[in-house]
């Protein structure tokens, strides 16, 4: 199969590209950054330029659309660009697919669209799935609302066209190639530098964290015809609290690791438990990597890079 990936040079995209190549697919990355993957064709593409999309995104069987402003901190700082990239960029991509008769788009969304169902802690968690009602008026984050509007665009745009859609709502990924500043990176860096792991609030806040290679495997499984015109959660097997991440790092690095609690952050999303039963049934997929093994692999990868956590 001939598969395109917008944002294929990024954290999640690069892992999806690796999995696609491993599966024998011909892969084309549409991005403005040259990917590091071997055996992939690169086409420099600006999704904010409609003519560029029309000229470049064609002659493929399916497109994974991951290009977006995905760092929530950047999204808050530059809301106009977030809206432009995540909404206008998605509309340009959909227009190119329709005009060039590309039969399918797989759109990367987020579990954050369920944020209105936040539970407060794992003990009183609320289980949500793809049928749970979502009201954009309840979304308080620009990143979340723009990604959800992208979902709506995919569904509405594909009506009356030859384009089929699949919407994947991602859990929170971690692992090799992720950016600095994530909770995993910050905790590991502090611990290795002899500083306390600092937890905001009680540490009971949780996410459906997922090792990035498990996420990529789920994305590739979504090539199945069973996933056409479906919304599917691709998230972790269980809710993982911030406390559990810290305690697992302490287990890996040793008892000298100190965990320290500091005041909570205003507006911190406390967590929603997301069901992956649909992915298990339709795609015969489930994440495999344990939190312990995932952190060990991530730590080893970071230490193998030029910029060490101890620097």
C-alpha cells in the first residue's frame, strides 16, 4: 500500500513511519522537516498552503494526518497559529484528498476531547468510550477544541465524496524521540541529577499513558477496512497516575530517589479513563509494553543521545 504521513518527521509520526515500512508499505512523508527514517520518500509540504497540498498530496492509498500544533503549552501561547494549523491545515489536506481522489484519511485526534468527563482521581474514575457525548462548549483548552473541530471536519467533509475517514483518539504517548519537558523527562532528569521528583498536587491525577511504539502499532492496525468511517480510541491499557510514574522511576533508579510534593497547578486536567475495547474488537490491537519496561527503554534511549539527562 502507498501511504502518506503528514507530520511524519515528528515524535509519533516517525514511529508510525517505522512501523509502516516494517509492514512492507511504501511511505511518503509530507512535512516541512526532513525525516530521519531510512527508506522513506520526503515531500516538503506546507499544509497552510492549499496549492502546495493539492500539488503534493496525491497518488497515495491513504493519508495519516498528524501535522498539527500538538504541544499544549505552545498552543496556549500562540492560539491564532494553533487554530490556523489545526483547523485550516486540516481543511486544506481534506480538500487535496477530495480533489486528488485519495480514498482515505486517518486523522490523529486526542483523548483530551473527553476532558469534560474528568474524574478527579482513579478511585472515582469515569469510563468513557467513542459513544460518549461530547460538547465542544465544555472544552476549555484551545488544543482540545481545535483537534475536535478537525474531527468534525473529517466527518462532514467526507460526506458526499469518495474519501473515507478514520479518527483515532490518542492516549498520551511517551518514549524515544519525545520532546523534553514531558512529565517522564522531567522526573528522570531530576532523579538522575540528585534532585527531587516534584509532583504538583496529590499526584492522583492520571492519564491513559501509552508507549509510543504501542501507539504506532495501533495506528498501523487502523489500516484495516474495519476502521473505515469509525472513531477509535488508541490509548493505554490502564489509567496511570503521576504518583505511579514517580514510584516506578524510584523502583528503577533506587531508593535514594526522592519524591517531593509541591502546590497543584491551576486548571490541571485531572484525568478520564478511556476505554479501548473498540480497538481490541475491531483492530485486534492492545498495548503490550508495561510502564516499567517503557520507562527503562525511554531512559536508555535518552542516555544514548548526545544530550544526556545528566547535563
